C-alpha cells in the first residue's frame, strides 16, 4: 500500500492533503486496485478510469452528509477505498465480504443501492426534493456514465430534474464505453462535444459580442435573440442539456485533479440542476486495460504482468454455443436479425456482427427499446433474436407483455446468465426469469441441460411461431447426459431414467446436481425417475400422468425462485387430483441472493447435492 493511501481512511483525511499529494494518492490507489482485483476479480477498467474523479468528489463534498449516487455502481471501488473499507478489500465480491456495488447496509457512505444502469439521476432527484421538503442543505451528486445516460430512465430523470429547478449535480463520466463500445445518437453527440474544444470560448464570445450591440426597439431585440440562439446551436453542442434545464459545464479533464477540484468547487453552490461533463479513459494506468477496456470491464483473477486470467479454459461457454449456432442458422435464414443491448461480447454476438452487420443491432443500454424494436421487426416478417442477461431483461417486463406477448409475436429471447451468477450479488443474480416469464400468456420458456441441447433449442425457437425464451447459465457449457439427445418437441420433457416411488424433475443447469442426488438415493436402494423438464412453460402433461401413476414423491430442482417457478408449475399440475404425491421444491425462497461463489451460494441456500439428498431422505423416510 502506498505511503499516502496508508494514511487515508476516510474522506476527511483527503482534505488535509495538498493537490500534489492527491496526485500521488491517485497512483497509490491504482496500484492498490490492480493488486487486489487481480486476486479477487471484479470491475477493473471502469474503476481505474474514475480514480481522480472520485478523489476530487470526496475532497470537495462532505459525505456522508452530501449524497453521492454511483450509477450502476460497478465503478465505486475507489469510493469504497476512501470510505473506510480498504482494509477489507481482499474480501471484495467474496461470500460475506464487501459487495462489488454500493450497498447502504454496508456503509453509510453508500447513499443508494445500484447495480443496473441509468437510475442515479432519478434517485438523486428524489433525494434532492426530499431535502427541499425537509429544509436541509446537503448536496446531491449523481455520477453517471455516457453509456448509462442513453437509458430511458436516465432521460426521464433529466427531463424531470431540469423541470424541477431543484439544486442537484449530475456528473457525466464520459469514457466512450459501456461494456461494449458506445453506440447511438447520444454517443455521437458526446463525441462532437469532445472534438470541439473551443465551444466554451465560442459560447462566451458570442454572448459578449451580441450583448454589446446597441439595440433599438423590441423587434431588434427579438431578432438579436434569434441570432444568439442560432449561433449557440451552431457552435455549442451543449445546448441539449441546457434546453433540458441544466447548467452545462464541460468538458473537464477527468484525470486532472486541479481542474476537477476547481470545477466542483465552482458548481457546488450553483442554483438549479447542473451537469458537469468529465472526460476519462477507461482502464487508465494499466496498459492491458487501456488497450482492451471491454475485456477488463469484469475480470476473473489475472496475472498482472500480462493481464491474462489465472485460470483459462478452452471449453465452450453457453455464450459461445449461442454465438456459433446463431451464425450457422443466419447463413441459412436471411430473416434472422440479432439484437443486443451493449452486450455484444458478453452474449457471444461478435461473429454475427462481423458476418451480418446489416442484420445486427446493438441498441446500447436500452432493454425496453430492444424488446419493442424486436416486436416491430417481428410484425414485419423478420425473426429477431434478442440475446440479453437475465438480470437486465427484467427492465423490459412491460414491453415483453404488451409489445410482444399480447400480439403473440415471434421474438426469440436468448437469456444468458440465468440462475446464480455469483460474485456480482443481488443486483445481478438471474433468479427471477422463470417466475416473471412463466406467468405471461403466449410465452414459451425453455431451459437446456447442456450445450448440445441449447443448440437444438435455438433451432426450435427460430422455427417457432410466437414469443419464446431460452434461459441458460453463465460459464462452461455442460456436456452432461450427452447420450440423451431426443428431439425437441413442443411442451415435452425428457425422461432420462425411468423409476418408481420417487421422481426428480430438474431444469437446465441443475442436471449434474440431480444426477448426483439420484446416484446417492440409488445407493440407498431407491430407484428414482429422473426428468429433464426442458419446457418450464408449457409443462409436459404426459409426464405428469406417468409420475402420478408411479410415484409417491416428487422433487423439483431449479436455479431460480421457488415461488412461481418450476416447482409451482408442477404443484399446479397435480392440484385437485385424488391422493396426489408429496411435492417438494428445491430453489430459492422469497429473498434476494447475496454475492459469493456459485457453489457457496448453492450450499447456503440448500441447493448443494448433500443438502438435497438429506432433505429427500428425511421426507421419504418420514
């Protein structure tokens, strides 16, 4: 740990440092970040990019009285280091350790829980209005990236904040990146701002010149005002924010401590909503992250010297399988269109983008738009395939219902990172999709047991005629049950092993656990039936009839919430029957799942093979 960082434990310690010492502190923090994240994994590039900005914010403002809201929150590591948590940083993203995102229950310095993008301005406005009602005087600062600000929620927040005229500060951290490279009109607008360094001087010069022209008569006054507006729009791209009601300040060098402190002090007491536009470099100070910031957005433990991961697998991931298969199908079917929301690399769409750029659309961080956009494509005869992380699809729930399922449109939802994803915690666990999709009319929901079955499900989904979702987990594609390759039939499950008395029904990623439990029960003399659900909706009524005749106990295993998931569907199928079997569901209770490794969380929530085996034994033997 650097000499200066070792003496900085809280934001108040920053105020004792000179600007030169603050610059040295920035170097210490970058070294500290690289050393620690190389061991724990996490979001590196974004945090390296906001070191000076975070130092300056805490130097000028007085947290926790002043409220700092970090949009998304993956760039809050420096904030955590400066707010009393650096000594616990080796526990980052570990079970029962520091969360990788802001979490008010973890620290009073974390003003608002974040994890999804575009929410900071709305939350900040709420805090600012509450402050005004209470008659207090704290500052409210929302820090949002140029990727996040493209989200609809952010634009709604800007619209209302500008109209309210309340005092709040929005800091636009412009690093030209989301996870993938930024796209869209707003990204182009920010680029025009960055490439027009003389715009502030132009703005001030135009106003000085025109204000000094002698004016005779009201008509001349209006004419000059029109000239001022015309020249302003021509020379000053900042007009977008100013017309929305914000005082726009920028562009500020996000790595210049002196400049940042000067600008923050200048806007601290300005009245009304203020937007400070800051330009930073994602990955700043670590060459591998500067060269490939998208690869260092979220990283596993890595070798500092090379940036290469400590554990490198050549095995295909589920995302790889999706990417390879969708390219193969698109070669045959010219109507297939690919859609992603700033997740080209993460979802495996890179080759599709390269081969079919005219049929690929990265719509930036705008999942709601992506779903309705897909609906428009579908109703016009195309086959839109929207690849999206489970946790982010939640943001478009209304659009799924209203703009796709209500019209029974053929949209294929390929839901990556379904189930527990691990270290990113509550905001990123993909445990809700089975629940929120299964209750929507016209929606079909599938879950593959291995990589091969994912391929076959994608084929099925592309040929289907209606809304259809395939959920699959993060990481290496399983090869379990590779000998079981019966064709995909609508609404039909797959009986892997016949049996009696006990039936185990699993979905997707829980196949290995189900097999392990089955073998443990066989060692005790039981002969369970093992069923791969395949379709969570509609669920197979024929297998229900067979189980009803043969089994006294039914156990479901799913990587999702029990309430409204696979277990609920199976229970519903047996309801009203005479002498139904005893049914027990293994999944997550009505709660949010914290961060930790996948296996740790399985064990903690009763989804480890030993826990399931013991519970089944107890139920059967009772």
